[in-house]
């Protein structure tokens, strides 16, 4: 009766083949009853096939396992059959019930190595890695000798525990017991070293013995990819294929990930050919890796084709294709695939949602953003801190920080540090420095300990040296200084606040430095006019055998540009070519800029033509290089090519072209370019407006200057200065001074160039007292020490006003040594006012300072001629011939 009852209960729970085995087992006890009701005799019970079929059926639930366990206990079969006990224990492990598995293990009369292996592996499957280690130790104390599977499982537990020391002890034991060449054991150790120690150690283990196991190759290739040694991964894959090892799905997934990271599309296509050849194309993980490869290489058309070819798709596949469109800034397509994913009923996880939220970070997607927010709230994903953080970030990028703050307030009670960090970052990106610092202080008041992300976000917006030092002290106190990102943010903060010495001190004290750290410090030196130190720091980086990335090479090239050092720039270019990044967009743009700044415009064009992809920076750099080196027509032709190629044109590129037109003094071309700029909607940009003001000024159209200036939404210092200088150069001193007063009222502080325009305006209007007043205000009000050009304007002002003796006294009383320019201005004023004696003195000073200056001789000769002193004229001419000075003949382009 009992056997029949169990049989009936199991029939509804277990697959038919398993039921047949159990029924035959039940009949063994009462064969007479069975034969009386059944005509056929079933084969005897085969435990191996029964457990194998049941495991494959996917019905290893806790309830089914308990039912079978109860039946086997009743039949007393477990006491004599260790295989069946082990199989039951394995089912309990797969059912996530380690408590029952341990009870069964403890009651097993004669456990063997397989029993211990199942127990240790089960602990790993249920993330009880410490229990795995304890059971391994018990196994050893019980006198059992571990086999290769034991060592592999324990090494996996050591890796998960983050304990390389335990792992090394286990590996040493494995080697001692003769598992030196075992691929399974070595694969576990390779994985441990790659994740916890260094990839070099993992590679050393791999190379100790000639590998005859695909598992080992998979482990080392996967380790290389995880450690971002992607080129090494590709090389290892080639070696594997050359030794006639057949790659499997795990190999292909890893190597395709490496190709995607390197954007090596051609190599990736070759691997895809291998995938087709080996019949691994239907594997969902391999298919997803192929989609990721094409997405990372910006070939979304092929990525979509591969996605549609997949026989089976999972949430990772869908998320990968959505992320690909997000990376390509194709928000519409990303949203479309998300809708399709929902239609087919595919399970959606938080990674999918964060990808879609990233697609909605454009202002034009505000409607979709709100809809998605509502859906997230409805489906319960709102409670996930990762999703909430993505929501905060999305609203911040759209420009509605108030909505970001609302989401944050609704989830504030979770005390999730990541959300606080994102909110601080949102305030920082919106320029709300005060609110970001206030939120950081509130974290401290509520007893939350800011992590590296919060600290880095706050440091990125601090412009107060005092506040920065306070946060520095707090970071030292809580021990975050050892973190690379926090250290980099610290010295960048000091650099932005103008304390380069403290910045470099923090940099030197950092225990570890990555490429971002080196690049930031090199950039800091370059931005503060210490380009020589920047280049020296780059050399130190190479001496420490740190491989520069694109960002570091770009920073070094910027320093070479500032130094105008073609030789050093070529050295960095050579290194970039050896590192295979010479044609990358970021480095390529920096190379074009460096060659342009160094005057090697032919080399700049050659590098530009070799770039497979040209961005705004490379185009702007070459246009600017052409203009600055006098190749005006080439600058205009390149601008035309950029427009015809439908490349994005930014304000910097347009400013460079307008600057080139200003050199030509061609009003017709300038007007056409202005119309083009207006059509593109860039006329209100500050840099473009400033360039247009300068261009119209040089072309003599001061009215157009004023009109363009009025169209600039928020004029900056350069715009104000350009307008002041334009008025001054056209003799409209009063208008120039009005603009200067308006600039000060708007809260813009003048610089030294602004004061050149102001003093020049005073000079053209004969406003001597105002000139003195503005000259004195430079140091008193703004801390700007006057230079030669400012003093030259004052001498010109006094000379135009006929106050020549005062001009002479002014020159003699200057705090800096007067140069030939100042005496030359006074000499020109003496000619205008006919002061022969002072003119002789001024000419003498000019000749002493610049003996080869023909202008001084000619001016003095003209003064004497005006006075009718022809003998003196002849003497001056003779003196010119004696010293070898020749006057350049005049010429006209008319």
C-alpha cells in the first residue's frame, strides 16, 4: 500500500522515464501483487540511468528530492548505496538546500571523495565559500586525498573569498600530490591569480607546463580580458589555434569581448568565422558577444542583423543591442527595441532599464523619460537603488535637476551611498556648487560615510582652496586617500585652484597611479604654463614602465604644442604609432593640433588625411593651423570640404575660419560666412560672435561690429575686449569707454588686453587724465601690472596731446626699462609737433637699442628736412650707409 501511494505521488512530479524506474523498484518488494495486475515485466532498477534522467529533466526541486529521499529511506537502499546517497545530496545542493545536504552527508556511513566534492561544490553553488573552505579542511583531517575536482572547487572558493594566500596553499598541496600538470587544477589557479594577484603571475602558471587542456586556455584568455590585456588575449587565441586546440563557446565569448574592447572589427569577423565553423553560433552567450562586437565598432546595422539571426535571445542579448544604440546616440532605436522586448515578454532586469534611461538623457526625450519613469514606478523597479540612481542622472542630463532632487528625496531613506553620489554629481554638473557641498555636509551630519564617488564628485566642483583643504583632511581621516580616483580628484582640485605645488605633492604621495592620474597631472602642468615639467613627467611615466593610453598621449602632445617643440612632438607621435593608437580620433586630433601649433602644417595635413575618422577638434585644429600660418585659402577650402562631407561644425571651427577671413580683410567673404554661421545657428555663440566682431573691425565695418556684438547672448571677456579694441582702432574712443563701463557693470573683470584697448581709446580721444586714471587702476583695483603695450599707449596719448616733455619724463620714470618701441612713438610725436631736439634724443635711444632699425633714421631725417636742415639730412643718410641700414622701398597692392 505504501509503495503504491509513493508511486502515485511521484508519477505526477517526475518525468515518465524516472517513474518507470521507481515503479520497478516498488515491485521488487511485492512482485506477486505486481504480476497479478500487470502482464509485462519491467527491467530491473538502474540507479545510474534513473538519477541521470532526473537531473537532466530540470525537476530537481526541494519537494521532489524530499519525496525521493523519504522513499529511499523506507527501502533502506541508502545505507548500502553510496552512489544514490551522493546523487540525493547533489540534488539537495542544486535545490539550494545546503542544510538538508549537510544532514544527509553527516548520516552517510561511508562517504567517499565524490561525497566531499559534491558538498564543497554545493557550497560554491550556494555562495557559501567559507563553508567550502571549512569542508575542505575537514576532508583533509578525515584522511581523504582530494582529487582534481576537489582542488578546482576549493580554488574557486578561494578566488570568491578574495584570499590568494589560501589559494596558494591549496595549489602547493595539489603540486605536492602530483597534480602539477592537471589542467583543471591549473585553470583554477590561473583564474585566482588573474582576479586577485596579477595577470603576470597567472601567465607564469599557464606557461609552467605545456597546456594540453582547453579549460586552461579558456582560463588564461578570460583572465587576460578581465585584466584588460586584450592584445595578449588575441595573441593567446592565435597560439591556441596554431596548436590545433578547438575553441569552445567559452573561448569565443572571451575573445569576442577582447575584440569589442579593442574595436578590432576585422579580427572579430575572423573569430565569427571560427564560430560558424565550430557550430557555436547558436550559443546565446556567443551570439550576444558578436552583437556587442559590432555595437562597440559602431556597425549597428550588422549588430541588428546578428541579433535577428539568434535562435534564442535572453535579457543580456536585448540589453546589449539597446546599449549599442545608446552608445551611438540613437535614442529612438534604443527605445524601439525596448518596446519590442516588452512585446515578446522577455524578462527585463535593472541593467536593461539603466541602458534605456541613458538613452533618454537628451532634452528632446523628456516625454519618453517621463513615460519610462511611470512604467518603472508601476513595475516596482523604482525600489532598486541602481535604477533610482539612473533616474536621477537622466533628469540631471536633461537639465531638470529639480526632478532629480525629487527622485532623490523619495528614495533618501534607503541611505544608499551611490544615490547620494549621483545626486552630488547632478548638482555639480548643473553648476550648483553650493547645493552639492551642502548635500555632502548633510551626509556627514546624518552619519553616512561618503565613499570615493561622493568625495570625487564634490572635489570636482570645488573652487575654494580653503574648502578643498578641509575635505582633503577629512579624506585622510577616513582613509580614502589610497583610492586612485579620490587622489586624482584631489590633485586636480588643487591644480584648478591655482596651487600647482600642492597638486604635485598630492600626486607624488599617491601609492598607486593609473593613466588618468598621469594624464591629469600632465594636463595640470600644461594649463599652468609649465609645459616643460609636463613633458618631463611624461618621461618619468615611461621610465616607470607604465604604458600610456590615448588620454595620456593627448596630454603629452598638448604640452609639446605649448612648447612649440616639433622634436618632442615627433617623439610622442612615434610612441603613439608603436602603441597602435596613432590613428585614433583622440590622439589624431592632438597630433594635428601639435603639428599646426609647431608650424609644420604639411605634416599636420598628412596626419589629418590618414585619420579614418575626423572629429571637430582635428578639423578645427587644421583650419586654425592654416589660418595662423598664413594659408588662408587652404583654411577656407578645408572649411568647405568639412561642410560638403556633412561633418559636424562647432563654434571653434567657425571661429578659426572667421579669423582667417579677418586676415584677408575680405568683407565679401566675411559677409557670406556670417550668413552661413547664422544659418547654422551659431551666431549667438560667444566665440563666434567675438571672431565676427574682430573680422568686421579689420574690414572697416564698425557698425556691423556693433550689430554682431548685440546678438551675443552672454558676452565674455574676449567679446567685450574685441568690441572695445574695435572702437578704439576706429577712433571712437568715447564709445569704447562706454562699452568698458558697461562691461564693469555686468561684473566682468578686465584683463591686460582689455586695458590696451581702453588706453588706446583714451589716446585717440586725447583723454590724458582718464588715461592716467585707467593705468593706475590696473594695479590698484585688478592687480594687473602694466606692460610695454600699456606704457606705449600712454606715451602715444601724451605725444598726440603735444605734451612731449611729459612723455619723456613718463618714459624715464617707468618701473621697467623702456624699449625701442616707446622711444619710437615719442620720435613720431616729435615729428608731428616739430620738436627737433627731443626728436634727436628719441632717435638716439632707438638707434642705441636697435641699431638696424631704419625707421628711426628715416623719421629723424624727415624732421630735419621739414626744418630745412639739409646738411643734417645728408649726415643721417651717410650714417645709415655706414652702418649698413637700408630703408625698405614702399609698395602698394592697388
